[in-house]
């Protein structure tokens, strides 16, 4: 009878682990160092996430993934533009231990965006990810007169051309007058 009970327990545990509502690692949680970021277009910012293992055995075979999305319609977001290192393969996390990850992001779109970290098993099981809280990112549109450092060129090149044209005009007039004067002197 105990063998039958053991088999039933293993089968039940397997069914729970593979059920659609099961999480990547039910004994892990994801936290972040902040839930809001305000920055300007073109700037970079950092979010730290901590994955904690609340279980009694090491949490192995996990992958953490950074996700970026628009919180409103009409704003296209390409997560690869925000961070080139969005997937991290985690070393085993000891029982009761944690690991902290540093995520560096570039603010490439103005508007309200959401950033969150999801943790999934690397073995590809169809389970719900363990996610951390959303980090609400507000990116202010940076209005600048000197976008990309072009202002000196935009003002300098026309000024240089104007100066060059004026100088050549003066030089031509002097050369023409000098040529006319020397021609008159020769004729006299």
C-alpha cells in the first residue's frame, strides 16, 4: 500500500508541475530596486532585480529575461534597442539565497513604458513565469537646439561660405581695379 501511495504522490506532483497554472520555480520570487524611473530621451538608467530562492533546495536551471513594453497605444517599442543583454542564464541559487542582476537600459522612446523581469525554467516546460513588479518608466522627450551636436555645423558652414564668397568678391574687385589701373598706366 505504501508503494501505491508513493506512486500516487509522484504522479500528483508531476501533474501540478506541468499544469498551466504552475510557475517556473514556485519557491522563487523576483523583486526590483525601484518601481518608477523618470529620465530623458537618450539617457541610460539601471534597474536591479533580485531573484530569491525560498525553497529548501538549490534552484537550478533558471533563466531571467528583461521585458520592455509600451503602456499606451501608438508607441512602438523594440526591446533590443533598450538593452543588448536581456537574457541571463542563472547559476544555481542556494536554498534561502538570492542573486542580484544589474540591467542597463537606454531610453530610446519618449513616453510611458513598463519594464519587468521574468524567470523561467531553461528546460522549456510550459509553465507560467515568475515575474517581478512592473517598473513604470517615464521618458521625457528631449527638445534641444543642438541635436546630435550639429548646431556648429549648421551655423558654421553657411557663415564660412558667406565669408568666402564675400572675400572672393572683394579680391575680384581689387584685382579688376588693379588690372584696370595698370592697363591705363600702360596706355598713357
